C-alpha cells in the first residue's frame, strides 16, 4: 500500500515535500503529482482512478485559498483523504483551513494544520500501519526517539534556584 500526494500547483511542492520526508523516514512508498481541481479536473479524476487501480491506500491533497482539491479528491474515492491547507492569499491559509474542514456529510477529509504536510505524512503512515505491523513498530520507535530528544533538550536548559 502506498500514498498518493496530489498538489494543485508546482508552487505547493516546497511545503508538501515535508509529507514526502515523513513517509521516507517511515519507509512508506508514495507518488506526488500536480493536478488542479479547477484547471485540470479531468486529470485530477484520472490521477485518482489510476492511483486506486495501482494500490494507493491513502491520499494527501494540498491546496491553498479556496482549497477545493482535498474535497474533490474525496469525491472520487472512498480511501482516506488527508487535506493540507496551504498558506497563501490575503488570509494566509485560514481560508484554506476553513474550506478543507467544512466538507459536506458523507465526504470526509481529515485535516491537518495550515502547512502541516509533515503531520499529513505521519497520519498517512499511521493509517497504513493499521495493516502493517512493521510500520506500526517504526512509528512507535519514532515516538520513543521524539521523547528522548525532548529529555535531552531539557537537560541543556534545566536550571533551578530551589534549595
């Protein structure tokens, strides 16, 4: 099982590569493609259909401003879709956040923070880990590493005037 990442424009790639990095760290296969909900709706549909046929288990869609792409992706698949609202325009991503979280009943899109592509990659890995115990173990190891890193950072800054 792999992850299909769809972005509406090549300008979204810089942020969305954070999802790729998270998936790389977990050893999860992915593809990233450009397909616009507005400028290339037929291509968008075809990318989704091809990905499903080829075994994609989760979709991540990044979009800014009106942010229709995650909802359009969800309308063409029953696989989990994770929307990444992207900063841009006058509202710097708040409009995209509202657009992505306000999907109509029956067409859910899981949503991460504005620019939260890394968390989208991790969430996609967690979804796949439901049926992949070795991936689940890698995710648990990552959590342990994060906790150890926090403890190390604390040691660098700990101070006390208590007697």
